[in-house]
């Protein structure tokens, strides 16, 4: 009976968009909780720019991760 070595199983990689969406919803939940308990005050006028900044950061982060991942496979 021979024993063959098998390559180590690789853990599945987290897709950057999944991470970004999860981080966004977690952060949004924290912000709304803080507003609900009265630590911060939110209005539509202050909220939409934060959403745009968050979306922009998510797009930039996804591009950076894609470039780093492409560099590793080359």
C-alpha cells in the first residue's frame, strides 16, 4: 500500500465585492444604531455623501485587490 502526498487544500478566497458589501452593511448598522441611541444625529442631507464616499472606497478597494491578485498569479 503506497501513500501519495496530495497538495494541501486551499481555503476558498473571499470575493472583494462580498467583503465590501458585508463591511458596508456592518458600518451602516453601527451608524444607524448610534443615531437611534442619540449619540449622533443623521439627516438625508448628511447621509448621502457618506454613502457616495463608501461606494467610492469599495470600488477602489476592489480594484486594488484585483491588481494584487493578478500580480500573484503572473
